[in-house]
C-alpha cells in the first residue's frame, strides 16, 4: 500500500490480489510517467471500505475519490462484480471511471460488467510486454486524456 495523506489525493486505485500482477501494473504506470499517487488494495472488502470511507479509512473524505479504479474481478472477500455493483449504484461514486483488468475472458463476466456500468473491460495479456503496454496506455488515457465529469 502507498502512503495516504490528506494533501495528496489518490488518482489511481488498483484493486488486485495477485502481487505479481499488481507490481507489474504499478511499474507500467510509473514507466508511462503516470506518477500520480497509486493506492493498491488486495481485496474487494478493503476497496469498498476505502471508497466509502469506512473502517481504517474512516478519516478519508468521500469527495476525495480516485480518478480511475483498475479492478480485478477474481478477488477475495468481496468479488469484483460486487464491488462494481455497489460503486455504480451509489450516486456518490457512480461517476468514477472503472476499468476491469482481469484474467477472465468469460462472456458472462464481460456482459455482467457492462450491465453494471463498467467503463472498459480488459483481459490481462499473458505476455509481459503486452501487459506493460496495456497498463501504460490505460493510465495515460484515463488519467491524462479522459475528461471526467468529476474534474
């Protein structure tokens, strides 16, 4: 996890339980000069606590939301689809762009994600260089290029 401070908002929330995939994603974002603060959370329950300012994150302001959430679907405690469902059904968080970045290529996961309001669905490339390039491009587009209604 990165160090949270009230002076530096989190721009990228990465919800990923696989430490190797998380490290690759963070490296790719850094390599792409997406040096905004990145918060890594290992499960869906902690992600919901973070976003909704509960538990150990109770001191956060709900208005201080990430610019984008990169969300794995296969998470412990609370699955990615449930995280997506809760975030997109709450008016306080429904405008946060969410990109599913997962190893699941199942049509049912893709369809359900879009029904729930995901902004993009990306199947993790198996190849190391492809994965780096995909995450780097994601960060560049969603953090630097995309104009959010929250901005």
